C-alpha cells in the first residue's frame, strides 16, 4: 500500500530541524526500500515541511512511520497529512528522467470535493516526478491528487491539476531529499 506523508513545520522550527537532520536521515534510511519519493518543502530559503511517499504493508505501519519520525517526536512539525496514495507513474523519484537538480520542483496538493478528478496521468508526463490520487484509508474514496512536478513556476505546476475540480490546491517549493 502506498502512502503520502506530508509533515508541515511549525513556525520558527528551522533550528531544531537542523539539529535533528542526521537523526531524520538515519530514520529514513530504515525505509530506503519502501521509499518512492522524499524531500523538503520550502518557503523562500526556509524549510516548511517534509514529504515522503512510501510503500508500506498497511495503515498502521504508515502511522508508525509518520509519528515515530524524530522531527515529529521533537515538535518540529505542526501537523501531518497522511493519506493512501496510488503511484500512477509506477516509478520512484530516482527513476525520473529529468535528474535531481535541473529546473524548479514543486509539491502540488489538490484537495478534492465531489467526483474524482485527474485520475489519468497528464499527457505531459515528462515533467512529473510522482503523480497519483489521494485516497481514503480503505483506498476506495478519492480525496484529491498529489504530484511532484518540475515546472518553470508555481502557476505552471498548479496547472497539472484541473483547477475547478478541487476545494483547494496548494503548491510548495520542493527538492529531492536524502543525504547530500
């Protein structure tokens, strides 16, 4: 089962996040085989969150992954979005043909309302790093769509989703994560 976990930072938690960087990376190293994508989000140059897309056995394992994480335990994060997800591209971020550093990268989160939207992978898939629906815990009900996208700017990244089919769409600066 695939899950998207987005930890959002508390304001003014960057120093604590920096102190825990090695503990965070060591924790994530334990999930290397299960990792589909990972990396921090930013507001300007300041970290604003951390996204991880993982393939785990069940919702209990996903909750343990999200809430045992060292930054969560220490209070770096203000909240956690944890949803079932489906890997519509069938690959990891390491398989993305665009590489780790070229171009601007974004996390796009569309929170759905009404009938499911954007279930098919967009035609311009070359700029998609990860893409898929956000689902209810039982994997049946569509709750939105999440994508990691390479784009020239936030508006271009947002356009990967059908604008009028979502209650809200968030776009966050994102970069490939992992040890440097």
